[in-house]
């Protein structure tokens, strides 16, 4: 899958099935991308509805620009991957650079990975 231009998009649109009703819920959210994986940071941690929904049903839909993907969420990032993700999103959205401290959000938000497959 050719994803070279996707990381330049400002937002992605994440659709999760509701954990109670099963109805789709779409949010606009910041993201970072590495290969066929997008990364999200939840400032609300485990309390965010989209995180709660993915804990129950990790199969999600993602739209970036005009491209649509099926995705599988995972929360099991190892320390190296999580560190890379935090820097990736802080650089994209907060102007972070090597040698500078990460913001509270970039340091403490819950990191989530979603493996993408184009629909």
C-alpha cells in the first residue's frame, strides 16, 4: 500500500463500534504514521470513549484524506515503539525537536497503534 503522502494530513477519522450499542462512532483525531501503522495518543487515557470502544472491539475503520482502511487496534507497544510514537506526534503537532522536553500530553497520553489494511 502506498502511504507516502498520508502522514502529511492533519487528521484522521477513526470509527469505532460502540461498546454498548454497536453503532459506529467517528472522531477526528491527530495521528502519526509509520509504514502501514498509525499511532494515536489519548489525552484522556483509558477514560476516552474511543479507547473504551476499542478495548471491547479492536476492529476499527480509519479514513485519512480520501483513503479508507480497516484497522486492528493494539495497546501492547514496547518501550522503543512507544517512545518513537510520542516523539513522532509531538514533532508533528507541537513542533518538538530532539533535545527538548516532551509536553505533558506527549509524555503521559495513552499510546495506541492501529495496523491498517486498505479497503
